[in-house]
């Protein structure tokens, strides 16, 4: 196991951060705007998001680079800014973290599907390698491959990220099938573990898609399937639209009621995804400290 991951797990569960997208929307990001470009154009606002999580007690914060692959940025005519955007994202989070937290660079899906022929294995390998290299060169402490729905895309991204020498964690979305325990492409937690653990990743987990109560059985199944550290970042419930605005109903107090059970289920890293903020992180931190 990577020494950094081992240290965090031994003293864990480690507290990660909350959402980035919804926090940037609160700061003026408009629907249809590219959030990653804010690393260059609105660096101070991005830094605010990072700082709020560090101040709330996050031991690991992510970067505003979720959609900063060449394929994703091309949708906004920003493909030529890939290195600048990724490295600025890492620098912003590193400045906010200082000596108080570690920074794991975020890599999300490209939005292009292998199964439909929109992209190829070779293209994805090149795209993810480019993004991961830029993040590593900027000083990231680790890389999180997150919100993945395609096990093959996740596998390719993990292989590319591992070549940087940094610790790599892979996190999938489980919100499909009758029991909401499959990825959109139909894979179970056990199938994901079997495919991803062979790469030599340093952790595996689940994020987004559902509220925290639905993560308990997913976490248990991941723990039963692997000895790797488990990364868990649920949403603040399911999104609802109110007056053309997306809202999440779960409060920090309701959210953290499930944290003790998540720890018992085997979670080594706990944070929040869509709809969560620094108040959630504070509540998680307090709950873990009390335990």
C-alpha cells in the first residue's frame, strides 16, 4: 500500500471534502459554463471553495479539474488549455491546503462512450495520461478517478494515473438496476473490484448518484470484496428542481446519522458529493471525533 494512503487509513477514517460544482454555482457559475476554466479566470473563487473545506476539517481536498480532460474541454473550445487548467487547479488547492491537508487531483469521465465508438481505448489512454501528468507535475499528492460509470474507462484512467507514481483511488457511481446497486453500464461492486484491483490501485469506492443511506450496502459489498481502502462520498440526497434551481434536501445532521454505520461497513475515507458543503464536512469531522 502507498505510504500516504497507509498513514491516512491507519489514523482513519480520513475526512475528505464536499461538492465542488454546487459550491461554484453558489458563487456565480452559470448553467452551461465550464467550471474547470475558473481555475484561470476566477481563481480566487475556486480558492474559496478549497479553503472552506480545509477550514472545516478536511484532511484531503480535491481539485477543480473533474472535467479537465482534452475531450471534455474540447466541448468548450478549451482543449489547448488542458495543462494550464489542470496545473492551476492543483496549485489553487495546494495553496489552500498548506500543511493542513493533502490534495488529490480529480479526474472525471470524458463524456465520450467507448461502447458507441465515440472514442477508443488508445485515445482515452492518451487523454488521461496527459491530464494525470499535468496534475502530477503541479504537485498533487494523489489522484482520484471519480464519478465513473464505465468500468473500462475507469480502468484506462487508473492505468494512466498510476504511471505518474502517485497513489490512485477509483470511485464509481452505483445508481442503476432495481436495487440501485449497479453502475449505469450494469456492473456490480464485486465486478468493479475484480477489474480495478488488478491494476494496483490504492483504493476503490463510490460517489454521487444517491443519498448516504444507499451507500451502506454498497460499502459493505466493497469491503467484503477487497482489502483495499474504501472511498465513500454520497450526495446530500437526490436532487430536486425548485423554481428552476436544483436543491438537495438532506441536512448535515441527517447526513451524519449514517456515518457511524459507514465506518462499521468499512469506509476508510468519508466525504460528500453533490449538494454537500463545508457544514457537512464539519459535521462529519465532529461525528468521527466523537466516535
